[in-house]
């Protein structure tokens, strides 16, 4: 996060901003963390060997398929927080990965995990990806340019009620 910050990865994954209050967004890290915590299993349902009546997760990313990637905050040292993913299928499926955020994404892009952790396979095993910082992504969209194609955005200027 300190090296690249938040932004989009190949129009299929969004690395969330830690503080969306300054931008007016409602679906950033705080919003997605609230969503993930709302569906965290009770103490009787362990996830990846962990069980707790609390919801020890912080969301850091979402897929185009509505899966949420989180840190499992059991350790006092954030560099030891594993990744857990909650699937979009009714938020009933949690999967734990014993690696950090960057290593997890590398394994997704290289296809090194046992299976794709997301319901959408756009990023699975496809190698290098494109990253666009959220400020650049927003600037391009506001100027009518699709940040992923560089072409005019066909939805630019259209309001959705």
C-alpha cells in the first residue's frame, strides 16, 4: 500500500483506499469491511482454522465479481496478517491464504493457488496485470476516457438514476 496505494487492477479488481471519507465514497475500505464483518461466521464456524465471535477482518480489495479480499487481523503484527476471501455466493464461503496481500495477488496472477479464489477468473493465471492509481483512474473517467482502453468511455456523461 505504501508503494502503490489504492487503485484498479486490469478493470477486474479494486485495491481499496484506507480512508474514503475524504473522497466522499461510500464503498471503500470502511464500507467493504462493514460488509465482510456482517457475514463473518460465528464462533462455532471456524474459517481457515480460526474461529471467533468477533469479526477480525479488514477489507482491502474487491473483485468485479463482488468477492471481498480481507486481512485476518489475529496477529499484533500486520505483516503477519493472512488473506481471507469471502465469495459473492451469499457471503457464505470464506477461504484463508497463509500469505500477505502482495504475495496473494502474485499467486492469483500466476495461478499458483490450488484454485482461483474469486468467482470471476479474469485475473486468474494471466500473468502481469495493469495497475492504475485511483486518482488517475478517476481523472481519466471524469475526462471521458476509459482508463483500461485509453479510448473514449461510451458511458461518459450518462446519468444513472
